[in-house]
C-alpha cells in the first residue's frame, strides 16, 4: 500500500466514523465545535499512526478511544471552575480507567445527538455563507480542501468561514442545544435551506474536468436522507428529499456531450434515471401523507413530478403545474414563482393568459434586470403572432443575459422574428 | 457514487442461519448507515433452493426452479449505498465482514463491492 493509498483509506474510515465521534464527544463536552476540533485531532493521530501499524481491526473503536482521551485531556487542562466540573472530570477519569465498553459506546443510538449536530451546524444565527461549509465539514466529514474545491473558492476562504462559524456558536452559547416546540419548525427550515443550497451549488455548477471535486448533489441527498431517517415525521424533509431526487434524476440528460446545457423540454427522457424518479415519487407521497402538500419544498417537488410523469414533453400536465405554481406563489409571494406560473399558464391556457400574469409582475423590483422576464414575454408574444413586439423583447433579454451563449441564443430568436 | 455490496459464501459449507448476535450486529450497522443517509437499500436473501433461474443458452430461454446443485457460490445478501469514494465503500464492507468474523466463527465468504455504471453523479 502506497502512502497515498493509506491516506485515502484512513480518510474513508474516518469519514464513516466522524459523525459518531463528534456526537459522542459533544455529549461529553457539551460543545459541538470543540468536539469537532478534537475529532480532527483524532484523525491526525490516525494519519500519523496507521501508516506504521496498519489500519486496526476495529478502526472505529480506535478513533473513539483516541478522541475521548483527547477530550479528557482537554477537560483536565481547563481551570477548575466549579464542583460540577470537578465531578464531571472525576466521572470521566473513572470511566477511562475502567475497561471501556466500546460496543456500548459504538452502539449508542446517535439519532438525537446527530439531529443536534445537524441543527447546530445549520443554526440560523450563523452567517449565511458559512452554514453550508460548516455542515459539509461537521456532518459530511469533508476536509477544508474538499469543500474549497466544491465551491470553487480558496482553501483559506473556507477555513476562515469555518473558524468564524465556530466562533459564533461558542460566543453565542449555542455550542450545545437542541430546539424544541415552535422553534423546531424554524430551525428545521434553516437545516433544509442549507441542504438545498448545497444541492443547488452542485446542480448548477458544471462538474467540469475536476474529478476530485466532491459531488455536492450526493452530499445534499445524503444529508436529506439522514434528516428523514432521524426525523421521519417532518413532511418538508421528505418534500426536499423528493425535490432533490427528482431533479437529480435528470442529471445525465441535462448536458450535451460538449457540456452545453439542454433545457428540460428538449431533454432525451430515456436518459432520466427511472429508479431515482421512483424514489423521489415515494418521498413526495410520504410528504403529502404527512400533511405537507402545501409546503415550500413539497410543492416544488410536485411540480417537478409532473415533468417526471410525462413520457414525452408534449404530455406534460401544464394545467396541474399552473395550479401548483399558484399555490407556491401564495406561499412564497415571489415574482420569480409568478414568472414560472406565467410560463405554465401560457402552456396550459394559451399565451394570452400567460401574458396577463406577466403584465402584473412587469414592474416587480426583484425582476429588474432579470433577462428571463423579457425572454418569456418574447416567447408568449411570438406565439400570439405579435412578431415585432417579440423581437424587441428578445433583444431586451439579450442585452440583460449574463453569459455569451444565452445572449447569442436570444439574438438568434430576435432575428427569427424579422 | 453508488455502490452495491454483495455477500457470497461457498455453498458446500453449510453454516446454517446467521447467529442472533450477527443478526443484531448487522441490524445495528444498517440502522446507523441509514441514519447517516448513506444506505439506500439492503436485504438478506432466502436460500437459493427457493429461487429460480431464467437462462438463455444457445438461443434458448429456459426457466429453472431451484435447487441448483451446480451452484458453488451463493449470494446471501446485498446493500446499496451512496459513498463519496470506493475507499469508503471498502471501509464499510470491511466493518461489515468484521461482524461476521466476530459473531459467526468459522463462517467464510466474500463481500464484493461494485460501483454502479453510469455517470458519476447523485
């Protein structure tokens, strides 16, 4: 085994064990960020030791012992603040002195602790841009270098974000707490938001030639599956999982061999992953069974499901999509959702109806400078035979388009109107 | 990356059913992996005697019910999981096989780790 092989093997073992290590240490120390730091130290110890000794027969137990020893050392170095502290240390030392029962330690049901870990990493008080990085680091066990690669930012930036996030947690006394009751719903929505952010980052960014770039879509799916397994009664968790499974099912059809994007309606549906669609459909059904039909993610999943159900683009149930967008619009009050509704209504009822919706949001500040607004308008006008107005709309859209390829496509459509 | 891990053991050895300790240990491992969001599906299979084989040979399609005397290695179970790397898949298979070593002495078999074909995506 080469040194690089050994390194990869150790990282793989560590990644599988890490959530359990963090949760176990967090319970000892009542401090999630500190627990994370000490598990990193345990990893360093393994990287130093295992290349010489070989991977131990029970690598999980080895890592657990090492991490817990590090935790006890840490507590021992702290100033003796009060009797509680002394008592805790005494207890831990006693535990350490006895032959520890690793089976019991390893068999612990980590569900609750895992949930606490996820809630902590995705805390709404954390700066927005630090949450995905912290979640990938603390829950998925990605290294700083891997996260940097995934988000196409420098390692220093990621390291800084993580440090900042951990400091925020410690300073605001949020290092170890679990939400209850009403707060739970708000906190869960922050967790789901982080997961969806990670997914979209992976979904929009082309993977390119960087095969070492971690697949953020997979990480997000894994996180969502974990949340669903630990908190199976939350309909929106199922809804988000459904949405991501259904979107990910189109991955193979989304780009042509040159890597250029292919729009949904033009995709070869034979390339859609049927098994993944089925999983998405099952998750959607679970979300709806749990009363989540009107939820933000569940509604979006239901819309994507309409596309997934249609064997050909022409068979798409646009009427249902338009209705679902109307519901989603009531939930979000977002003009971007209205824009999508205009497209669906334009398909279901005809371009004139779509145009009516578009006229109502034409002045929405959120859409100012957004090229899709005139682009959709151009398409509806074209279908109404109002070619001169359509041409002007496509030209306006081209002027706003962010990338060259899109701009060229819009100018081509404008020329076709002459 | 999605992987399928398939456990096979030699037919000639009759090990009987998994010990309760092994079943419990495997159950805990599966539970942990499901809660970690990695394991998507898993299952143990009924004995091959109760199965069937549908074969095409020399252009002929045939359906054959068990038992199959010629079967040397039989599949006992499988798991489908999402891992970031082959190393992770191997690490978990090692952990899984270690459970057999610990809880079912004398058992021999193989766990094969295979990546799903197709684009390397979610």
